[in-house]
């Protein structure tokens, strides 16, 4: 019996794509926890709590998982980026191929870097107010970049909100 070589890769691709799609919601939820708790901390002049530390930690963790999954999709499994990387000149002329080959990947990598830097900077702040402010600023910047690159149709590329 002949088994086509692409079947395992197709399964890996579709499985990782589902995980990548669902993990974005975890990223958004933890970003919201960080933002809301930082605003509450700044307005209520409360201490930087264990909940806030853990929220920021889980935001960074989910971002790193998203980055790892995205890089595997980008360089190994995705037929879209494989085609784009094989003929980069043609991909740059097609807005959808350019989005996946350059814009989505680059901006999200920058957003993860910003969030990670913000996490490090927040930990080094001396006062609770500085920690709240730092976590708020860096998280908002990173999540705005991420929102711009989620394929909800804003950049002309749309994918399902929930994959199964």
C-alpha cells in the first residue's frame, strides 16, 4: 500500500495551526489581565500583587508558545510561506502572500520582543506604581501590534476566529 509522504505533515500543519489559533485567545486574555490589573493598581494606588506578577508571566509564556508555534509553521509546515519563500519577488507583489511571509511574522516577533523587554523592565522597577505603569505601557504596545497582525480582516487577510 502506498502512503503519500505529505499526510503526516498535513496532520502536523493542521494540528499546530489549531493550537496557534486557540493560543492567540490565551495571549489576549492574559494581556487583558495585565492591562486591567495595572490600571486598577495605578488608579487605586495598590501594591504590585502576586496576581499581577503571574498575569505578566503567563502573558509572556503564551507569547513565547505562540512564537514557537508560529516559527515552526513559518519555516517547516506552512504551504503558504513555503511558496512565498520559494519565489519571494512574486510574494511581495501579492498582498496576502506578503502578509504571511513578512508582515505577520515580523510585526509579531517585534511585539514579543517588546513584551519581553517590558517584562524585564517591569521587574527591575523599584516602586509598585512604576511596576504598574511599566507593565501597562509595554503590554498595551505589544498587544496593539499583535491585534494589528491577527488575521481578523483588518489587514485584508481573514481567517476563522475559532479553528476546530
